[in-house]
C-alpha cells in the first residue's frame, strides 16, 4: 500500500494520546452482561473513492494525499508485555504484528513504531506454531512469517493464549486484529484447520457468550459511535431488529458477511421513523425480482452497486459523472443537495427497509482544502455516496459507511445471520442487552419471513467476492474501517 507514511505516523501519534483517555472498567458483578464495548471516533477521509479503490483493487499508482485511519485497539502481547496499536478489521480473520527485523520496519522513517513490533525471544510465554503465515491484500501489501501464540491483553483483561501471525517480511506497517469468519484465516488456504481468532477466543474464555457483535456508526456529523462485542444496545435503533441469513455460494461455507438486497427506491421527503418511507412519493428503481448479494462492509467509505440499479437513481436525483482530481470518473452532486428532503430506501426481503437521508450521501472530497466544481464551473461539487460498481472496478456489490450509518447492524457469525434496524441518530441513552448463545440469541431480533436468497452477486464475474470457491479476502482486501478511529475500552457493563 503506497501512502505517505510520515503523515500517518504523525497522525497516529496524536490519536494514540486520545486513546489514553479511554479507561478500562470491570465490574465484579457476576450477573453483569458479557459485553465488550468499543467507542469510535470518526475522522474524515477527503478522498474516499481513491481510498476504496486502493483497498479493493490494488491500484498501486494511487497515492493517498491525506489521512488514512481506521479502527484501532490498544493491546499488550507477551511477557513482559509489549504495547501495540492494531487495526480492528471486520473484513479479515487473522491477528498479526510486525517483527522489528523486517525490511519495512528497518527503514529510516521507522514506519512500524506507531503500531508496534514483536520480538519473539523477548517473551517468556511465546510459543512457536508454524511458518505458514502469509497474508496478502489486494493493494499488494501484506506480511509473511510465522504463526505463534502468546498472552494477549486488552485493558485489564488477559487472554492466556491467542494465536497470531508475526510478519518477518512485511510491506504493511500496520498490524491488525481480524475478527471475521474463521474460514477466512490464512492457514486454511494451505489445508490446515481453523483456529480461535480473537472473538472466538473471547467466547472460549467466557468474555462473551457468542461470536456476534453490533455496530452503531451514528450520523455523518457525529464524532463517535459504538461497536459492541457480545451485545446489542436497544436504545440505538428504532422499530424492529429484523434478521436475514448470510449469503454464500457454497452451502455451509461462510466466509463473508453478505445479505440479499431486494430493492432500491427514492423518497421525495424524509421518511418516518420506521424507515418505510411516506409511501405516496416513493419511486422504485430496481426490478421487482432483484435478489442481489451485497457485502456489508465497514471498511468501505462509500457504497457500490451495479449500473442497472444506480443509473435510474442518478437520473432522478441529478447525479453527474465527471473526472475526479485523479482523473477517474466518479458520481457527483451539488453540495447543496445535503439539505435535500429526499432519501434513498434500501430493501431486504419484504419486511426490512433502511432509509438513508440525502444528508448522509453527500460527502466532501477536497484537494488542497478545495472542493471540485460541477460542470458549470461555479457550483461546489460533492461526492455522491452510492457509486457505480463497474466504473470503480470494485470486486463486490458493497454497502459501506454511507449505508451503514443509517442502520443498526448485528453480525451474528455463530448463527450466520445479520440483523438490522433503522438507526436512531445521536441517541444519548443506552439499553444494553447481552447476546445469548444459540439460535435466537440476539435480543429483540425477529427473523424476516420468507427471506429471499441471492440469485446474483455471489460470483466474481457478477460482482461477488469469491474466486474459485475460495473467500475473496485477497480480492476484497482488509476491510479496515478507514475514516473511524477507536479508543478501545473493554467494558463489562452492569445491569
């Protein structure tokens, strides 16, 4: 990944000081719900399309001009403990850290210092597992080295043993914690079985009941949001929490968090709180038989859908396709559209709809702190939050942050289900509920009746993320939630 390491190094140094403000609290109440709460701080990404292209396609010629950031957690590994600041990555499954001896970490600019490096011989609790750690992301970055295990501490909570990779050869200065499906772990590609990655190990150690987590990003202007491992905050959504099955091209082989999208429509006024639009002034742009597999990806700033879906939406709204500062074609609207009363409605089977206000779909994209202009040369242009997938050559139909901010989403990996509800923007109260083990463990969630199975979007040729039956982790990339920073608190909340 080619980026300005000095910019990131300076940024991260400042972010780490912010992280120190988050404290770790653990109530010694045996009846307290088992929930790990992560508070996020949102940071802007001035060129989100370029960032998404880089993450998904590996266009090494793209140089990002500004801040790249993501979900970070502060952890301690080994005995004595060494401190790390690692990306929390929903799109991959392995935890890995750099070794100080890698050529990258030896560079004069010391790019690995902010994330931290691991020296096996310095830890008395280090255990060697194998030399088959080899992870590569779509932008060409990655790491190669050993699998090992060691103690792993988050705040005051210590896991006695967690398997992770050590990058002795690396082209990525940022280590990460992958929390996706275990079947996407690197060692499975060489025929080895899955192992307990962080969320699975949390379950094994009794920290949470189930491999499940919920996400509340809040609106575009909000500085913070929340991720809950093992829990749901009922105060952060409106209406019913409805459950869909995760989609996969191979029955029983769950590797990516995809659901079936069945409709896209435009409401001429802001919808009611139940997310169903006003009914009379809503125009549908998708075919009645749409059954498109879409990836719910916190690692994508924008959303990407096929041309046949977005073209009529663009025509109705007044979207203009024009070159961005890098010369690539993107979808733009006048920045004044941010105050429009229109909203875009995403449908998932007959019962579940998520309404996205236009204000959440109009994003600034600056170059040298200046907005581009619409073709008239006068009107400020803003990036539209739903881009055409084929134009941007992304590997999957994706609903990124421009969709997810308007949805409260529960990813239940144990039961291969995803539950969603209309978000409650800027909620100031909490109503924390523990996710139980087993089917139906997500509190307040109800299964959608007769859920639609995907008929398109699961194969690579039609915008899916699977290649030759294997998870498209290498094609899709890290799934890092760029644009958000997390100062992590491991919180066991009392009733």
